[in-house]
């Protein structure tokens, strides 16, 4: 059985004191059988890492530069994230793609770096409303996977997760239905393990993101194809994030 993965993406929210407070509540909840990860803003990573260091809670960076060091004012390298305790990184979140021009080629460079450094790459993919309406969803997903994962062989992959996040569902309150999510998760699974021939032993998890709430998480997470959730808004509050974490453990 796959251990569910539930990630809280805090985006550009919470000051360090608030981030530490929430991290402490999550450490105190002591839930087994699910990998819970938080992705605070850069400014809180170190402080949060000190709070979670003897716990099962994981730490993720929300982004990093694809170069390893140098004159890139305002940027953060993957080694810096690893240094403050990140075992996971989000790559290619739709907000990075849409607002900051991140391309599939950038995603690919970052995935290689992360896997090379033994950090779990959480690669985010998903279609816009227009692409869904014009029947392009599967081809968009395939292109993002193909270009984002180019050059990876089954052996080079240690840890990988794919987050299917339809752009129209992010922060809108409009989640994908379980049927819509399952269709895409199956497609992704087939791409990884059949078309690309990645070994199932790598334990790549395929998680869903986009307006996941305590109300809709049960029907989504009960689907066998959905290995967990990438949660934005509902991860900023302990009660709602905890409810989602608990749901990931229900049969
Ligand atoms: P949301 O964000 O849960 O607020 O829709 C999800 C995400 O952007 O990862």
C-alpha cells in the first residue's frame, strides 16, 4: 500500500512566528501512516526546520533557481534549501509557470537537480480552463510530463511525486470531481510506468491539488488513484489541514 502524501503549500502567507506556531501544532498532532509536508515561505524555512527536526513532518521549498550558485540577486539555490532541511521541493507550480514564466525546460532542469541531490521533486502539472474546454487536457498533460521529465531514466529516479493541479481549480473553490481527477491520474500513471517504463519501485506518488477542503477531500482521497493532496488555502489553518490529513488515512 502506498503511504499517502499530503503537502501544505503556504505560498506567500504567514510571518515566521505564525509559521512556527502552525508547524508546532502539526508536530503535536502525531499522525502515523501519512507523509505530511509543509512548504513555508523561504523566510520561515529555517525556523520551521528547528521545530520539526525530531518529528515525521517533512519540509519543502516552494521554488529554487535552476543554477546552483552565482550572481542571481533575489534567488535561492537547491543546496540552500537542502541546507535548511528541505527533503522536498515543489517544481513548476502553475503560479510559477503563469506569473513568473517558468517553462517546461526550467522544470526539467530543476527535476534533474533535485533528483541528483536526493530531494523529492514534486512536479506540478495541469491544464487551464480554456485548454479543458477545447479538449486539450490530455495533450497538455502529456507535453508537460514529456518535456518536464526528459532525460530521466527509471534508475535515476529516487523520489518523485506528480501533483495534478488543474489551473482552473487552484484557489477558485472549484475542485476537480473525483472522476475528472481519476481520469488524469490514470493517464499520468500510465505515462510514467508504461510509456516511460519507470520502475514501480521508485514509489512515485500522484497527488491532487486545487481547492482541496475538509468538505471535498474525503471523496477525492478515497480514490485509489489519488495518493494524496497538495493543499493551498486549507493548509493555512490547523483544523482544516488536520481534517484533510486524517481523511487521507480513511479507507
Ligand atoms: P488551493 O491551492 O488549495 O488554495 O487551491 C493549491 C495549490 O496551489 O497548490
